[in-house]
C-alpha cells in the first residue's frame, strides 16, 4: 500500500536515486532518500462506551508529562517479567527529551518491582517495546511506564504482547509529519452500536501549534466494518501532538477500537 506516489520523469533523480523504476514510497522505505522516513502509528482501546476517550490500552483521556519532562518508572503485574524468567527481560522506551528530540532507553525488568529510568526529562512517550525476553517471547504481565510512585500512566504493553498499542504520538522537534492515510475498525457489540472516531492534532487551521488544544482534523463513523480514508497529506509540524479519540452510541457498548495512521516523517 503506497503512502503516496511522486510522479517522475525519465531523467528525475532524488539524492542520486532514480525513481523511474520504483515508486517514491518504496525508495523511502529502502532508506534511499535522505531526511525522509516512513511512519506508522497504531492503537487499541478494548472498552469504548458513550463518553469520548483516547485510543490507547489504558483507556480514558491521555495525560501528558509535565513541561520540561520527568523521570518515570517501569513495572509489570507479573514477577515472570525479569531476566531470570520466561517473560520480558528488557523494554525500550522511545521518547522525546526535554528539547523535543528523539531518544531511547532500555530498561531491565524486575517483575513487580518498579525500575526507574535514568532519564529525568521524558517529555513525551511515543513507543514501548520488548527488546529481549525469555522463552515466552512476550510480556507475561501488563508492563506499565508511569510516573515515579505510579500516580500517572504514560504507556503500557498489555500481557501477551510485546509492543505498546497507543494512537498517541508527538512529532519530534526536528521533523514534520505528513499523514496520508487513516484507518479504523471496531468489533460490533451486541447492541450494534455505531461508533464515531476523530483524528485530532494540536494545530489550528493555519497549522499553528495550540498546546493542549486538540483540533478535529478528520472523522470516521463505523458499525463493525472497517473504514479507511485518504488524508491531504495532513501536515503535523514539530512538537504537535496527534491522537485518535472515539465514542460509541451505547452506554455499555464495550466496543473495541483499532486504529492506524500512516505517512512520512521529513527532517526540518
């Protein structure tokens, strides 16, 4: 599935790579165009009812870390997530630091005992993934990245998984994100309740950052069947926050929502 196709002439060359024999997106995926990379973000919320909430595994409204960033801790609900057992051994936190630049930190799990990050300036958390594990190759328990003391959750890997499922993303300070496609699917609950979905970004119609204020950029309605729409492409500038939120018609719908948006990250 193409992110977008760049029309080219026979003579056209980008960064020394002829695009006459391949599509632009394939050249990007192969790392042949400097400063451009493919982007994909996906999330899941397994219990959406008739109050709008964000699509991430913890459910409800997502709360961002304090300005400047904070230290965090990681912990599992199962003692088997540790290097001496069958579950997850190390987990990588992919985050933006206090300057909004991409960084990673690998943490060694200690089961139900919280482990602190070395970083004390985690401004945004974009991904959480298992890097090494025991024979199970998955998290035995639910692994949570949270504030020190556990008052606020920022990302999780659900038991039986090895990657966070969150639609919440923040564009690094040195990149622009161009979204080209958005898809949503739901299970159809017993009451056949329709569900509304909203792609939201902290930018106004002029593309200016509006911190904490999420503008609606696109919407989709579903009733069981999946839906896919093409976007502009939609430009999300450096440090803009992106997420998907959904609301079901029924008070006890318990609708599972899965969402994915894709595009290109381009260096500023």
